[in-house]
């Protein structure tokens, strides 16, 4: 079973530029993360874009959908920024492709200490291999259905719709 990994950017792939004093993009960290984790699954990594998800427009979301439609793999993992991950998941979910598609991101860049990126990618890579066809978001050690998830900005995590805040 081969897995297509589509890179679109987001915090997971950002790094801190000391010169500019901000987070920005260089090259993706995903190949390094897969090597570090000693991943033996058959993966094909394809970079579509490396952008902050707030900068991904409708045409680029359509590009992501088209890449999912056109790839031969039935398991597709998409790295994506968390701010608009739910919107992209909605577009993919509405398309009802007969594939398992998992979107994953991070709240803290892989290149920064105590990042959640490495764990999230590993969890998503596992989930995409076992989830039935559908669209999911893998964050915070949970797998969310595309139509039952929201980002809780106050808590910095994803939750099912209508979830009560944790005490």
C-alpha cells in the first residue's frame, strides 16, 4: 500500500528565521521527519506549495482536491496549516472521493523545541493507513471527521463540534 503525502505548508513546515525575527518557509521538513522516524511505509512525497494556510485561496484548494483525485494512491496525507485546515477538509469531504484522506498540521513548527509536529505526522501517517475512505483531520492525538471538527483558538487544539471546554 502506497501513501501519497501532499505538502501544502503550514506551521508544521515553518522555521524561525533569526535574521528576520519571524517564522517563514525554506524547504519542507517532512522528508527529514520520515527519515528520523525510520518510516518504512511506501510513501510518495509531492510538494504542491509551502504557504501559510491563511494565504491559501480557492484556486489552491482546488489544486489540492485535483491532486487527491489524480493520484493513484488510495491513502493521502496532506500537511496543512491549522487556521484553514477545516475549510480544505470540507472541500475534500464534499467531493466524496473513495480514498482515505487525512490532513495534519502543527501548532508549533517542527524546527522549534517542544513541537507537536513530529507526533502529529506520525499519528496521521498511521491513521491514513487504517481509516476507512473519508476525510479526516489528525491533531492532538485524535482523528476527527471532516464535518465534525473545529479549531479552538483559545485552547490551541482541535475539538469535535459542540464540545464542552475542558476544565
